C-alpha cells in the first residue's frame, strides 16, 4: 500500500553514536505474531432449510432500492479496496471518510524537527559502503533459492488466478459497470428467469437458482483473487493498522495546537488588523465614489456633445465639430462602453459626421461657384464676404475656406479639388460667352436676333472690334487666373501646414520613444485634451484647449510632483461659462490646435488624417490644378482665335495688324506663364499656325514686289532719299528696326547721290534701297513675333537668293535688254550691279547676328543659309568683275592685233586703247571705291601687257635699243602717262618693263 512508506516510527537520536546519525530503536521484546489461520469460506454453499427461507425473506433489490439495506454497507476490506468507481487505487485510505472531494494540502514543516539532509547520512554510508559492496557481489553470484521458489510460486498463482478471472464476464470488469443502467441490468439479470405468463413454476425457480449459483461463483472467484492479493500485501496492511493509533494521537495533538493557533490569530486580527483594514476599505470606497463622480461628469459632458456639435456647425467650425465627434466616439468606446443610455449615441454621431461631410462638400462647391462666377470687376483677391444670407455673421472667407479644407482633409475627402476643377471649366466658358455678349451689345451693325452663334458674331466684327474683344478676354482670364491662384494658395498653405504638423508629430513621437522628456507648458496629452473638448461649455474648442493648457502650466509650475489629470481639467472646465459664444469669431486657433504636433486633436485624430504621402500628392494636385487652369484659359482663347480665323480673315491682316495680334498673344502667354509657372502651348501653337500662313503671305507679297521692282529696274544710279540714309544710320547704331514715320510738317531734306555706310559711298539702284527696307521688315517682324524666327529666316534667305539670281539674269544675262528695253548692258550697269551686291553682302552679317539673338542654340544650324548666300553673292560679284575684265580683254585683243610699229608716234592703236581706258575709268570711278578701281585697273593693265607682249613677239620687236624698240617705248610711255593721269590711278605701278621679259 501507498501508506506503508510513511507509517514507520519517527527515528530518535541514539546516545551511543555520533550526533549526526539517527538509528531506529530496537524493541527489546520479541515480536509475537498471531498464528496464521485459514481464510474463512467466502463462498459458502447454497443455504438449505431455514437458512434458505431466511435468505428468501431478505430485502428486495427492486422493492427496497430507495431505502438503506444491508446491501449498502461495505462489510469486507477487499470490496473497499477494490472500489469500481475509482479509476485507480488511492493512497489516502484513512482519509476516505472525509469524502471523495478531499484535497491534500501541503503541510508546513515542523519547527521542532531538524532539517535532515544527505550530509547527516554521510558517516553512516561511509561505514557501510564496504559491506554493501561485498553483499551486492555475493548476491549477484549466488541467487536465493527461496526467492526463486517464491517467484515460481507467485508466477503459478498469478497464472492460475488469471485463468480463473477470465471466466468472469467482461461486463463485470468495465469501469462504468452500474446496475441502474437498464441495458446492464438486463444483461446481468434477464427478466425471462423471473417472470412467466402463468406465474411461478418449477422451471423458473430452477433457472433463477442456476443464475444465482453462477453469480455466486463469479463472486467467489473475485473474492479469492482479492484474498490472494491481500495475503501478498498482509505485512504492509498490518503495519498500517499498527501505525493507525499512533497517527490518531498525533492528529489529536495537532488539532489542539491548531485550535490554539487559531485563537491567537483571531485575537491578533481583532486587535491589530480590523482598524487598518477598515481605513483601507473606506479609502477604497472614497476612491470608487470619486471615480463614479468623474464618470458621471464625463457622461454629462458626452450627453451635451450633440448640442455642442450643432452649435459649432451653426458657425461653420467643421474641424471643431469633427474633433468633438471623434473624441466623443473614442470616449464611448474606451470609458463608457456598455452604458445603456448611450447605446444609440454612437450611430447618431456617425450620422452627424456623414451630414458634416455633405455640408462641407456642399459649402466648398458653393464657394467655388460663387468665387469663380462673381464679377470680374472686383479685384483678384478672395472675397471678404461669402453668402452672408446663409450665416448670421459676416466672417472672413479665407478662414471659412481654411476651415473647409481642414475638415475635408480630416475626412479624407481628397477629391474636393475635382469639384473646383469642374466649376473652373464652367466659369472659363462663361467668361468667353459674357465677353462676346458685352462686345456685341456695343456694336449696332450686328443683329443678335439674326446672327445667334457667337462665332458668327465674332466674324462679323471688324479687326479693331475683334481685337478689342480678344484683349478683353485676355484681361478677364488674367483676373480669372489670379483669383484661382489666390484660392489655391490658401488651400496649398492649409495642406502644407497639415503636412508640417504631421511631420513634427512624428518627430515628437520618435523623441518620446527615445526617452526624451517634454518640458512643462507643452501641448496637452490625449486624455486631458479629450476632457477639454467634451466639458468646455463655450463656443470654440480652442478656448477650452487654451484654458486647460494654462491651468496645466500653472499647476506644473506650483508643484511638479503633482500633475493635472483629466479629472482636474474637467473640474476646471466646468467653471467656463457658455457666454463666450457671443464674443468669439471664427477660430483658426482651433484648427491650429487640431493639427499642432502633440496637441489635443492630433492624438485623437492622427489616424484619421491623411498620410504624409497623401498630403504631398494633394499638394502636387493643387499645382497641377493651377496648370490646368492655365491650359483651360489658353484653350478658350484658342477657340476665340480660331473662330475668327475660320474664314481666313487673319491671313488677310496687314503686317502691323498681325504684329499687334502677335504682341497681344505673346503678352498674354508671358503673363500666364509668370502667374502659373507653366508654359502653355495651345494658344502659342494656334498663333504659330496662323503665323505660318501670315509669313507665307508676307513673303509672297514682298517677293512679288521685289520681282516687279527688278523687272522694272533700268540699272541706273538712283538718288538716295534722306529717310533711307537715316535707315542705314540706325542700322549702324544697332537698331535693326524700321524707324517711326516722322510727321509731315518736318522740313524735307534733299536726297543724296550716294548711300554713306561706315565711311564708304555706295552708288545703288532704287530696288536695293527698297530691298534694305524689305529685309528690315523681316527683322522687325521677327522682333514682334519671335516664334516665327526660323520660318522668317528661311523666307528671307529665299528672298535674298531670288534677288541675286534675278539680278544676275537681268545684268549678266542681259535679261534687262528684253524686259526693260535697254539697248545694251554697259560697264556702268555692271559696276552698279556689283556695288548693289556688295551692299547686300555688307548687311548679311548684320542680319545673321540679329536672327542669332532670336533663335535657340539648337536652331543655330539654320544660320548656315547666310553663309551659302554670302558665297553666292561673292561669286556673283567676282563674275561681274570677270565680265568687266572680259570686255577690256576682248578690246585689247581686237585693237592690238592690228598694232604696227611705225611712225607717227604715238600710234593710233595706243591712242584708241587710252581712249577706251579713259571711258572705263569714267564709268567706274564714281561707282566703285578707290581700292576696287585700282585693283580692277591693275588686272586690266596686266591683260594689256599680256596682249602687247604677244603682239611684239609676233612682230619680232626686241629690247635691243633699235628703232622699233624706240618706237614701242614711245607708245608705252604715252600709255603710262595717260593711265596715271586718271584720278585715283596716279600712284598705280604699271610695271611696263614686263613686256620685254623673255620666258626662261
């Protein structure tokens, strides 16, 4: 049994051994054991006679099942030890009278017994260690015969008992065996053995007796098995029984000691504990009452949240209303959850929040519509009053707009810019319509009843009228964009303020997470701010936050060890009257608190605000919306422009009119680009398209005009009017523009024979003077319309090429003889054409430099056209010079071929040559500059020497001092004297000695 290990007597220290060793006392009297008797017969035979009759008269199992009978008593120990209701055999046999639910508790060790450890048995183990080793060695060598016999007998008995137990049906061995179960009862005692239709019979009695014997046999087998088990454990059983009396004595002493201890504990409790515990209970009760009072105050504040929200909405303080709703919902979820009276408040607050969303969206839409569609005569600033009929007080619209934007951001209504964009597009369309209507109403010639379409009405206007309309549209759109920029600037500042506050709050959170402390006077924490929002009775939440923060700062200044909690803040808020509503205006301070890092509302609504990424995206969308406004304005201006250009009227504009149009468009583009920081291309593209058509017409007109001038040019030197001299003087001063026309009353100056440029005189024809004015018109057009610089450069190059080629056809090609009716192309015509070409070549670098300032660096490649034109012009000039040389060369060849060396001297041939040289000089001297004339005559002289040398060689005249040599020397001296007598040729080195040089 389990109790056998604890039933040994307590060892006492022996006086004959060392102090650390405890030994069992030996009983001097030998133990006497009762003789072993045979077990009684637990399975008696079936009783007969009176015994059987008495057995039959015993209590009935069925009739007496509800009263106590002998069957309820446990009369034998095997039945008690083998209780089938227990899952396993229990060790607490002697505590069974305490019930099955008895729980063992740990018994505190006695203070009177020493703590026995392993060290106390050390000396004993050292003494017996050697003997134990010898004993174990002997025990392992020779086994005990008795043990073997005992083992064999135990094995045989175990096998025999196991065989007998197998005869017992398994149903009796089940743990859940219970006769109150009908199925089990019918299986053990079938009713067929007890009842029959006609009553009791001898057969039924025999069956019942047989069943009873069978059950008795099963009982005998089980009892024999139990008795065998008891015999095997008899020693432990009897030892437990002998220890029971000693255990009862010790339990009695223990109970007495426990009673004394309980009495002392009761006295201590009565004297020393009841008073302090009563004080603690009263303190706890007081604390609970204070918490209950604060909870009731919080409930009262929550109950007043709906009227406060309605009051805030009446003043359009949407941010404060939303913060109050969010704080109230948070308090309901965290502190007032489960309160029956507030079961519908959460859904009501959600509905109010949805209503506020609709109100904010509606107000923002109404603001957008009112601001964009109001009269453009007002300035470009935001309206100072907005919908005064809707509100009781006139409040700054800027604060209204900021409050709206803050509320929309807090509710994550990030698409509010789409509303503004839609209203902006409608307003832009109405601006054009209203401008056209206003302009048409002032023109009596247009009948709006007949001409209903705006485009048709614009085409019926004259250019000045339409141009005034276009400038009016431009001015209106500039005001329109200024108004949009002001509004978007307010919105953008709000978004950037929210983004900055969010970033600062993140920094404070990281600082707090890093263990940094916050000095007194910092914004309120979340719990204090919630109470300030909920309990303040004034109009604006910002006042409550300011008051609570001031109280908090004063409290921390007086006593740093005691902090102002939410309940103290609540009690201070109760003192604020509701009269503050009458003296306050729209509060931007509440918005600042709502977004201040570490502030009240930022703690409760930081999860509701958009993230930094979303706020940055909204800021970018604001800038994109301004770009869109610029593009929309340009698109509507393009419609006005194209409506006028549909019938080609813009192509028929004069240069001045198109320049005015271009300047107006460029001015509008610059203004919008400066205002919106965006270079819109639609209007400039439309103007470029019209400019291309204008340039084509402009160029064709001037090319046709130049062709007509060239076809009518007689290539005679023309007088230079004073205005043309002023024109070239302005070009020399760096002004590549057409000069303004002088009034007619000014004194007229006489024209000049030459055009003076940089100290040189240019004899020109009238066509070249007009050509100078024409290419200045091109340059002036580029100044006025920079966008057509490339196209205009190409057209000007074409014009210069046309002048060069046509002049070549008329002069060198002798086309002027047929076109104009000239008799011949004289040297004077040739020299004049050459001088005109030189004048154009002089101005090509000036034109190139001017166009270079108007082109982008990537467009410089088109300037190569001027290089090609310059080369063509120089080639043409060289061809004219060659033509003059050819004329004299043919003359020399014709005249000198008849030269004879004979008297009289000078010869007629040399006189003819000198005469023709004088005519050539007379024709060229007034036209060509001195340097060019000298170069030309040097070349002519070289040609003369070549032909003279060839003729002398043919005649056989040598430099030998003979008569013929003398005659030739006289002619050469005559030639030299005549040539050097011409103006500007006095110092010309003719070097006539070369005619005598022989080839080596």
